[in-house]
C-alpha cells in the first residue's frame, strides 16, 4: 500500500509540474531579469551557479541521447534563456566581487582549488576555454547551422512535390501527407532558428572576455584606490575571484556550445541515439582496430616513450577487435544458415505459387504432342503462338497476354485443351503423324481416312497419312499439319474471347502509350470523366462483337465528347461504334464494295422497341417464350438467306434496338451481326436483300 501511495504522490507531483510548467518558466524569466537589477546574497548565488552547471549538463546529456534534431525543437529558445541566465549570474557575481571582494563559496573554490590558487594559471586556463568555445566549437556550429538552414530551405519545394506524388500514387494517406508536410515546415523553422541561435553562444563567449577584463581592471582600481591595498594584493584577490567566476561561467557555456554543435551536426538515424550509432559505426571494421593495436605496440617499443600506456591500450584495442570479429563471424554464419533456409523454402514457395497461379491463356498437351511443342524435338508450335499473338495485335489492336504451354499426363496422349483463366473452354484430339484434309466442297474424289471435324470452324475434315497428302491436294482438299491445326484453333479461341482477355492493366498500359503522343486526349478523359475500368468495359463491348480497338485515339476522343453527358456504358459504346462507322463497314463490306443486309419490318421494329426494358446493365428485350422463339426463328431464316447467297449474316436495325437484339440472339445465333443505321458510312453502298417480318 505504501508503494502505491508513493507512486500516486509522484504521479501527482509530475502532473502538477506539467500543468504549471508555463507559470514556472515565466517566473524563471522574471527571476533572471530581477537578478540583473537587485543584488543577490552569496548563498543564493552559490545555489544559482550550481543550478547553471546542472542545467547545462542535463541539456548536453539530452542532446547525446536524442535521435532526431526535431525531438528537441525548443533548443534555440533554450539557448537564449541559458545565455540570459548566465549573463545575469555574471552581473550578480561582478557586483559581489567589486563590492565585497567576495562572491560565495563556489567562485572561491574554483579560484583556489581548481587552479591551485595561482591566478596566472587560472587566467590562462580561462583563456584556453574561451578560445576552444569561441574559435573551435561555436565557429563550426555557426557555419554548420547556416549551411543546414540554407539546404533545408532549398530542398523544401522538392520534398513537397515528392509528398504530393506519393499522395497521388496512394503510397501515403491524407493524414500521413499532412504529417510529412508539417515535419518539413518544422525542420525549416528549426534550422533557421538554429542559424540565429548560434549567435547567442558566440556573443556569450565575447561577453565573458569583456566581463573578465572589467572585473580585473575594476577590482584593481577599487582595491588600490578605495581600500588602500597594495597592487599585488589587490591583483591576487580580485584576479583570483574573477578567474574563479570566469571558470564557473565558462564550463556550463562550453557544455551548451558543445550541445549546440551536436544538434546541428546530428544526422538522424531511426531509433538510435548518438552513443549507439557512434559505437556501431566505429566498430563496424574490426580490421581497423587490429591495425591500431599493432601501431600502439610499435610505439610502445620505441625508446624513450612510456611503454605501459601504449601496451595497455594496444591490448585493450586488440581485445575489442577480437570480440567484434568473433561476433561478425557469428552473424555471418547465421546469415548463411538463413540463406540456406531461404534457398530450401524458395523452390517450395515457387512451386506452390505456380500451383495457385491462374494464367489468362493456357494450352495443355498430352504426352504424344510434346514433340510438336518443344523446339528441341523439332516442334515449332511456340513460334506459331508468337505469330498468333502478333496477328491478333495487328487485327484486333490489343496485346494478347503470354500463352502458357505445359504438358498434362492426365490428358489423352493425342489430345490438347485450351483454358481461359484456368477453365477449359475447348478440347481436341489430333494425330501427330497425320495431316488434316479440309473439305472445300469442290473435291474431285473422296479420300480414305479418319473422318472428323476441324476444331476452329467445325467443318468436315479427314485425317490422312503423309502418303495421301499429294493425292488430297490434287483432289482440291486443303491440307494442314497438326501444329497448324492447333494454331488456327487457338487463334479462333482468342478472337472469340478477346474481350475476356482485356484486363484493366492492359487498358492502362495502352492508355499510357497513347498519352505519350496524345496527352490532351487522355488528360481530358482521365480521371475526371471516366475511370480505367469504365473504359475497359467499353472496349470489351466492342471486342465482344468483333470490333477491333486499333483506333484508340478515336475511341478515347469519342468517350471524352460524350462522357460528360452520360456514364451509361452501353450508350457510350453505341457512340463509339457510330464514330467507328467507316471501320465497321469495311469489316463486312464485300469485294464489290457493297454491304448486303436484311432489315427488320417497321411494324416488328416498333413492337420490339415497345418491349425494351431498362436495367442496371442497360436495355433488354422483355418478350414471352413464344414471342422470343418466333423472333429467333425469323431472324435465323433471314440469316440463312444471306448465307446461301454467300454474304455475311447482317441485320440492320434502329440504334436503340441494335444492342438488345444482339444480346437477345447471341446464344442461339452467335454469328449474327447487328448494325444500326447510324453505323453506316455514307460512302458505303448498302443493298437490302431481305427483311425480318
């Protein structure tokens, strides 16, 4: 219970000191001013001189244990107060020395004990201390503070820009950015204040010299003229007291000037005070300690030099170097063990990462097809994949992600499968030692072989041997080798699912490249009008219907024109399609320059427009099962009419109906192309050869 009560009492005292610290500091400043005016008794001066030494020592030790200059941001004001306090003590002691020829026990002890009662020695020691403080420490600290203040102010704009960049990139939060900006301002204010505060220390050293001269000259005049002392006696008394007073004031001043130098020369290290940092850096190279030990041994052997101190220091330095080198060996061994552990863990971690990794595109081959893939075994499928990616870039305007090819022993030996985002979307079985003969409809004779269907388009085909290849070509068959079958299959899969392979990162990379040449387009659109994700959805809509996105500048400019009016993705897609009218028409325009289409009966078109419903994903056709089936049958019939004449299955309809009709018929008639009247280029000739009634 007693310990609890004591703890509470201590806590109460500390809390009261913290709460009333402003009052105590104000009283201290007023007390210093009073000391300049009112004479002080000798006992009180002794106490104040001891307090001055204590205060200076505490400031010096706090500076040593500090890790950052800003942790002691009050230091410039502290220097001003301590200088004023020391000058007030000098005024009080001068008043006592000249008035009473006695200034208390502290000054008398420094005059007699510290310098042995010899005022000449004391005067020389005082001058040496002043020289050390004024010329060495104060002059250097003043220059360092001046340079630090200049560099800190010059670096402020760059630091502010760096913080803004990190904030925009998401590296810093708003609160962290504000804290960093505040720290920069505090550093500038601190080093600027330190540049001026060093002048206090410099002025204090000059004032100390002047005060000593005044005390000596004044003491001699008062002792000889007023008290009738002999000149030698007056000199002994007053000079001894003056030197004692000078030493009492210069020792705290030297400690504070040293603290000033430590503050301005401190290069901050995180969570490490000066003692720890100095020890770590000086003992980082044990070889240097061994060399120093050897030099000390040589000096101890030199005749005339005392051997004991050099040998003792050599043994001590060598022992410290030995301990550090042993510790370094232990650390190196631990690092090697940790490195070995990491090397053991790395393959396992890499293997696990590979297991959970999902690639955008994968081709898994059976055992018998490995020879078609590996270049070491004569396979050229990898080169064909590279050509496919290049072809898709030229054709669709997007960079296809790398295709991962690996073997799978669980597959049939002659089979391969294509996976999209880890899910199988197609599989085919081929004969690696055969050729695939594709029917052209103009064959002059029928071949003997294994009948099948070509995987990309589903057309009839026959697997034939190498001996039948020439015969098949003579009979108007199209003959392809197994790698070509795989490459063509992969090409059609990529073309059909290109919209699923276009991710945000790919869109971001494309936009960044466009920004290099057309910065105005991108800066107008991003990030104020649309996000990268919204642009991605528009591009995916285009790719879903087979529209290339090569003309990205036109696409982005169109989005910038209409994004301020609407952020409806489907509507923005239609605006982009209208801007790409010439490109879209050229895709389906035949060699004679004509676009062959079927239209929708106006009455049917009106009823379909009335059936449109709005949802979060856009407009859709709300038809009953019978109506839906009947519409699909009529569209299919019109499409067959186009196909029988050798034309693309194109339906021309109203702009509002175009996208809903495409989505409505997608599952049943995936090949159907739906265009709107707004997407027709005026230069293209359109011929209507049918109607959906």
